[in-house]
């Protein structure tokens, strides 16, 4: 995938942007808002994709806005989309960032490095009889 193009990125809230404290709002995860703002500055379109609804969803959106992140859309592919039972709840996005990924949440520093192709070189594993203990 070409990460240099503008992407549509769906981002979960609880456990991804903030520590999971649902139904309350947890503390921001390290670098979450900095990374999201930087991605927006670079032209990527962010969608908040979360289990939250009604007042709890409004609280999450306001919390993000208070921290400088304004989403293109919330729980939908585009702002004008209206949910009906004949519309799929799966949204259109190039990437999904969620703490429920296989392997867990990478961390915002690692995610930004992946998206900007600035991944640091991987250190070679030491070879030897006892290398599996390290």
C-alpha cells in the first residue's frame, strides 16, 4: 500500500486514543493526539469508529475536539451518511487503527513510523547457543 497518498483512516476511541475506561473517558494514550493531528495536517482523512453511541459518543467526540482532533466523520463513511438497516455498518477506510488488532495495539509512535515509511532498521538477532534466552 502506498502510504504517501492521502488515506482514509478509521480510528477506535477506547483503548486506542484513550486508555479504556468505558463508559468514562480514560487518560489520553501517549502520542495519540499528537499523531492524529499530524496525520490530519498531512492530509489524511480521519474517521472515529467506536462502539460508543448517543451521549457517550458525543463525550468522546468533544474530548477529541478539545484536544485538537476534528474527525471527517463519526461511525460512518462520510458525514452525510444516515444509518438504516439496509446500509452496511462496515465503513470504507484504507486503514483501521484499533486496540483489538491481532497482536494488540502497536503504539502511536510505531503507527506513525509505519504510515510515513520511517521505520527504524530492525536489529539483527544475535546468533549463538544462548541467543534464545535474550
